[in-house]
């Protein structure tokens, strides 16, 4: 008896769902899609920096190079507490063998800067300190979530305008949206293949002491929607 009652409830639910689907399909509707995009300049730029004892002549210690790097960054207005991070939190130092005789230490950092100009200043400072093991990790736009929502709203408005234009010659009115699909791809920070940044020799730095105020390549952000609008005469 309980099994029969269960089957009856399932049948009622199935019939109800079918009726709702059929009712939805019976409504005259117009389907439109729209896409909008924009370009933004990344405002969070991460540089990877590795200091090793062999990076400079005379086998300067990692600690000595680290302190000089910190002083140089402070002179550029970089907040070390908020912009410089140790990449390997489990161990500050990594040790490795060179020619099976010397044990050398290395330490890796991630430096966060907010503009191409600040990145250029930091790289120039590292070059003067003979710290050349540096590469670009990733770039981000800090207000990406808000931007994506803004673009989605614009895409829906654009879809509505297209619907109005399509129905105007037919003397029909566009009603409420009865189905919306967001087909946008989520944005992820742009990462880069590990490639050493070439910082030119001291002569070149001396000729151009001030790096150009040039931003990184802009990020293209786009969104697309598909909307079904009810129609009425």
C-alpha cells in the first residue's frame, strides 16, 4: 500500500512538471542573445624573485642580499608587509649542492606591485643589486567581480534592445523575461610561463635611469547572455 502511494505521488509530481513545461512552451516568446566586452589594465602584478648565494660575485649571503633588496624596495615606497611575501612558507631557505662540494642557499619571494611603472622600478633596483633571477608570475584586476556583474547587466539590456527592434515591425510588445542563460566564461588571473626577465646591464640602466611609465597588456573581459522574452500583441 505504501509503495502504491509513493508511485501515486511520483506520478502527480511528474504530471505537474509536464504541465508546467507545456505551459512554458505555449507562451509566445522571442529569444535573443547579446555579448559585451571591455579592456581593463591590470592593477595587481606579481613578480617572482629568487635570491641565491651564487647570484653575485664574492658569494654574498642570501641574508645580505635580502636586506639590501628590502632597503631598495622601501626607497621605492613599497610596503614590505603588504607587498613582499615568502613563497615557501614551510621553509624560508632551500639548500642545494653545486659541484657536489658547496651547499648554497636560496630564498624565493613574490612581489606585488600595482603598475607597470612600479614593476619597472623594482626590476631596475634588482638589476643594480645583481639579482637577476626574476620573472612575471601573473596579473590581475582587483575589481573584476564588480566589472563582470556590470557587463552582465549591460548584456541583458542589450538583449532587450534587440528584442524591441525585432518586434517593432510586427506591432508586438516584449514582455517579461521568462528564461535567462548566462553563457559567460569565468575570469581567471592571467598567468605566465616561467621565463626570466632580462634586465639590461648597468650601462643601459645608467643611460635610462627612469623606467618608462608603461602599463602591462590590457585584459579583455567579456560576457554573453541568452534571453527569452514573452511576447504580446
